């Protein structure tokens, strides 16, 4: 059953990629679309330059660095929490846990296949 499901997914991905290529080719050959793309690129370039100039100020630079630090810290704590929850499940067999505010939370598991080396 699993092998069959993997084959179905692989076939659908091939179909999707083929359709996406045809779709992109059709757009690339459309003169109106090409004109819109050129205008968009010009606006993006102008916007990027102006944004970079604003973000070079010390105030925004400090805020940006703080945002990056907090995002990194959240990611690290999330990874640790994930492992803690796996350990909790292994030890207790429970799929629910109560948070510090008394709310019950259900564990949600997600599994994917990755190639072995």
C-alpha cells in the first residue's frame, strides 16, 4: 500500500511539473505578460534600493538584528520542545498535555520519508 501511494505521488509530481513548464512557457511567450514582468522588475529594483537606504540607519539595523536573534531563539526552543514532547510521549504514552494556563493540548505527529545515505 505504501509503495503504491509513493508511486501515485511521484506520478502526480511529474504531471504537475510538466503542466507547470507548459504554463510558464505560455506566459513567457505572451507579450502583455512580458511587459508587465519588465515593469514589475523595474519597480522591485527601485523599491529595493529605497528600502536598503532606510534599513541602513542604526535604529532599523539594531531592530533587525534583534528580530533575527529572537527568531533564531524561537526556532531553537521549538526544536527542543519537539524533542521534549517525543520523550514525554515515549515515557507516558499520553497524547495530551496541559499547558501552564490549564489548556489541554493534543500532540500531533508528522512523519516524512527522507533518503538514506
